[in-house]
């Protein structure tokens, strides 16, 4: 049996990310649930932000942001950064996070996050409750302990995901691309 629910944004899980914006002198963080990859070549991503959010004009005016992937150890911090506005609180200070100079954009990355994705906005599309910022990925930084030679071992990052109002730790790998067609 299937039970019908009212239509809604129920695709899950989605990455739990903290998006940093602004400058090293005046950085801000917004937790984003609507984030993903849109293209491989050139590498493109998106975030969707409500226009009334404090970070919205910062990102719109600068045209830059950093997507910081959240490890399970920072799930509570990510939740806090999604609950409180940068208009009233310096989230970097309150959460004891370190704004680190990015390589390609003026927005700082979050030092404590294991993977940081630097982005430059190419388009802004109003969608209703949110506007989508489509962006080129111009730089990716990862903690050295996530690397094995040239291979990124993303499982070592212990990332978390967000699903229908709850945070989850990503579990163990169950396969890799193409494993369904491998011969025994």
C-alpha cells in the first residue's frame, strides 16, 4: 500500500551545508538545505536562498560564496547557523568557527569543515519562495587526511545529510558507480 501525502519539497536526503559569504572582515554563515550539482563540465552548483534572508543581498552583491560540507561533529553548529540570523549574531564567533581566506573568491571558507567549494554566481533565478543562485565551481579545498594519493576518500569526512527536518550521518558505502554490471 502507498499513502498519498500533500505535495511538497520532500526529496531526501540532501547535503547539509553551511554557506559562507561576505568577507574575512565581515563574514557570515547561512545553513542551506537546497543545494546540489547541476553540471560536470564546466562544474556548476546551485544554492536556493529566500530573498528575505540576511545572506541573500550579500551573495547577490558579491556574486560569490563558499559551500562548506558539514561533518557530523558540526551538525549542531549547522543547525544553529540555520536558526539564527547574521543580522543579530556573528555566527563565526558564537560557534567558534574560523573564517579562512579562500583561494579564488572573497568569501571565506570555514576552516573546521573538511571540504570547501568556492563558487562564483553566474545566474539568479526567482523560483517562488526561494531564488536559485547558479554558480561556477572555481575551487575545491579538502583536508589532507581525506586524500589517499590522488583519490578523495570522502567517507573519511563523516559528512551529514538533512532529511525532512532531521540530520543524519552518512553511513557506509554500499557500492560504487557501475557495480551493478560488474562480472563476478
